[in-house]
């Protein structure tokens, strides 16, 4: 640095006293270089060291999250507003904030949120000034003196100046008001002039005649002259940067964009000529360069080049091998491409902007760059409206609703989701409508007064550092709280659900969103009484969510039982409604059971017996058996043979012998004994009265024992073919397989 020692020492003294300073100066005065030098002098002043941030196109909320991510070890974690403010209040660091773009009340709020930090901020004169009571020191940075300008020009030219060049440098200082950037560019012009002289066929010619000095007006704005001496790849990179409004794509993308495998070296060439400057983690054109190049014709194909950039970034951002953090690093170039396509109004450009927004927005959300996420979604929404793509417009409405839900703006979330559902309803998009209604359910759950409202905002435990553990010295051992730094795939322990636990949660991104939760768990007190919530006895947080989920499960189970009972009734009525005289009576029906002895040649149909109203008892093999009371005989065995029914009572007694089957009646549907209310005491006899048609009930179904002979009647389970089914005895309706 030249002639900046006085400003450097003053800034270091103010920072050492804990004061915050705002350095103001036009672009090209060397603000970034001065801030970097002061930051190196203040490395050991603060407990959290020096934090370097970029305010280029960043909001106060974005900068607070950047500060949180720089100090705390919390990957893939984005705290809510309350936790963020609580965490940044404990940060003690020297924050170097370059190229800030907001001031006034927003800057005051940002400074008040970080009372333990000392800020070194740089801004241009067009940025609003801070308020009078902000306690922010102002330092105005001017240009260099004539002597310092000449010295800087010699350093940039890499040689001493000749007499005519010294006079030319004095005029340049007067024209440019001593801006260091102009002398760096003028030094590049002198190197270009030397290169032309060395390549000339007359090395002995006079220097002034071989390559005259450029006019003063062109020397004060030398972008066009410098671009003329660049390589073809570097000029293509300039055209792409002009098409993006001054944003330079990363050097890794230049070979694909320019079609030259060596185009990645173009960025270094532009830096050496002073045509680009750093802006955070990427580069942009220096002040005034884009306007001068556009006037020279570098912006003639802006729309076509923006379309090429959009197609390249759409493929790149959607590739599975590209991490979301890499896409977020190119956010400025991607957003600039969207803006250029929306403003071109040429055919197909709006469609390309929609595709780029749909590919990049999920990556921005997953990388927790929510400012770029919102801008990408809004650009995509405007492009979809221009292209007439209603489905994509509904998608972007849904994304805006999810973003508002994540940031806690429930009214906006509800409005955006309702708009998305309306558009998808017009398109008959059932899947999209279901997704929108599910998101609306989340909005309703988080709304004040909802039973689920406490489950998402529980927890207030703050962090005092990365991975630190704090406990009150006077607290009991069972009341100590362990602070855990949030990590990926952290789950809530089961003990914390029933105990007094503090949980910090963060909103998750549908599609490709990746978040984690930090849990602060405390051991449960010895008492078994549940923790009281705000209303006295109601649980809070995850316990309230678990209780509400249990009630939902009970309701769902009851609804399922009712549905099964209704289906069983319908199937039973349908099974008993058909009569077919042509169907033989000795075939197995759904209401009958089939038996087969060793001397049988085939299966025969047995008539169902009357139910006894007693649930079957389990046997030795674990299968349900017949009730203990005698039942009607079964007709499945041949005449004169008896089939053991197995143990039917705890005492081991068995049922009586079976009687030979009665001849089948003409109507198989009405064949069967009449149900009785008392079990018979003697030998079972064939009833003579006409049996009545059974009435389906909702009692528990009777099960068929595993022995050879069926002793109870059960509800039909399936209806196959067109054969009629019979139902006699006591019919029960229960769970039925459909």
C-alpha cells in the first residue's frame, strides 16, 4: 500500500478500543486492500479472531447467518430467528465486512444484534449512511497523491517511467482524481505498449514513434484499449461477463462456455489488466468496465450468450455430482443469467430461465443460501408467467410458500400455497394438489392456537460455543444441561421425550433439502409427574407432539375397525342373497367346512353347526379350538364313523359321537339347523322347524379349529365364481379379507 499508513494506524486503534468503523470511498480507491491490511493487524484482539464477510448483494439476515456459520461449528444447520439472535450476541470477533449495500436503520439493527463485535465496514458513497446515534466512526478514503500515483504506475509497468510517460502520468492523476485502479490499468497499457515495441520489426526506432502513448481520455477509461490486446478466450470471457451484467463466471466454466480448453487462464489475464475485481468468493468487472465495453459492441449478443450460460448452468446445477455449496458459490452468475433471459423477451429464453430456476433453487435451499433461493424462485415465477407455463408457475408459488413457512411468515405461506393449489386444481394435478394441502396442514399446525404449535418452536437453549458444555455450579446433578453442537443426522433420544428436554429444531427443504437438529437433553427428575406446559398440565414440544400423534393413531384405528365391520356386513349380505337350485349340496360352500377321512375318496361338504356364543379356546398347538359346550353334529364324516373333536374344555372331556348326515333338502341355501340359545343336553337331533335367515352382527368372528371336523360356523371370507353361498347358524361379522 502507498500513502495509507496513517489510515491503517487510525483504523487499528479504533478497532482495539472496541469501536466500529465505516470506510467510505468510491470504487477503485483500494478499500479492500486497506481492510485486509487492518485485519492482519487485529488478528489477536478478539477471542473469536477475525471474521471476513462480503456484503455484496447480501441482506442483514444473510450476514447474520454468515457470521453464525463462520464462528459456530454447525454444518447444514440454520437456526431460527430467536436462536440466531441469541447466538450472535455471544460472538466476540473483529468482523471485516466489505462492499456492504445497506445502511440507515437496517445497519443499526445489524450492529445492535452483535454488541460484542467490532466491525470494519467498507461502502461506496451511494450506500445510505448510518444514523447519527449508531456510534459508528466514519473514515473517508480519497485518492492518492501525485507522487504516490507515479510510484504505483512504475510498479504496475514494472520499470521506471520515461520523461514523456511521467508527464502523461501527471495528467492521468488529474483526470482520475488519484484513483489507484486507474494507475493499475495505465500500467497495463504501458506493458502492452512495451510488448508492441518488442514485437516491432524496427527495434531501433524511437519509442514515441513506434508506440505512442494513448490519449488522456482513453487512458482514464482504458477498458477498450486493454481488451483489444487480450487473447480471444479472454475477450469471450469479457463478453459473457457483460451479458451477465458484470458478473464473471468461475474460471472452471470458461472452457465449456468459450469452447477453448485453455480458457481457464483468461481470468488471470483479466486480473493482471485490472479489468476485474474480487467480490467475495468470485469476481466481477471493475467499476466502469462493463459500460465502456457495452458501448464498444461487446453487448451485441447479450441475449444469445445469456441463453448459452443458462443452458450450461442448468445442466451443471442439476448434475448429481455437483454439491449444493458449489452451486451456491455461483449464485450471483446464475441469478444474473435468469434476469438477463427474463429481460430479453425473445422466444425460448423465458423457458430456459424456468429450467434454470428449477435446477438451481433446490440447490440454494439445500446449501442454506435462502436469499438466493428466494430470488431464484421469484425469477422463475416471472419467467413462467411470461412463458405461459401454468404448471411451473404453480410450482414456484408452492416453493415460495415453503420458504415463507421455513422463515415463520405463516400468512404469506398460506397465501402462496393456496395460489399454488388453485392453479394445480385447474390443471387437474392431483399429486401437486396433495403436496400443497400437506404444506397447508403444516401451516395450520404451526399457527397460534393449534395443538401442534408448541412442537415446532420448543427449545430456547442457546450455544456458548462450538461443542461447549455449560452447567450451573450451584445446580443439582440431575438438573445439569449438556449443550450439543448440531450435527448431521442427529436424532432425539427416547429419554428426552418423557423428560424435561430442550430441543432446537430447524425447518427442512422438500426435494433436496438437508437439515439437522441440535438437541440439548436433560436427565429426568426422580418424580414421575409429567412436566407442566404453559397451561399447567399440558405437555410441550415433542411430548405434546407424541401425545397428539397417539390420539391420532387411536382415532385411525377406530376408523379402521369400523370400516372393516362395514365391509364384513356388506360381504355377508351379498353372500347370503343368492340362491341356486342347480348347485349340488355336497360341494363345499364358504359357510361350510370340508372333512376327509382316510377311507374317503374325496371331500364332502358339511353343514355348519349352530354357534354357542362362546369364544374358542386355544389348544396345545396354539390354534383355537371348539367351545366346551356340545355343538351340532357335522356331516363331513361318513356314516357310522366318528371324528374326534380334540380337547374342548380344560378338563379334557370331548364332545359326543357324531350322527349320520341327513338327506339334503331341495334348497341348499336354507339347509341347516336352527340356532338355539341353550346347548342340547342329549343326543343332537335334526331340527324340524324352518330355520330363519341369520342377521349379521358386529360380534367377534368365530374361528375354525385345526382338527378334522368343523364345529363352529364362521362368516364367509371370499366369494368365488358364481356359485351361491350358504350361511346358517349364528352369523358373525368381523374383519374380512377382501
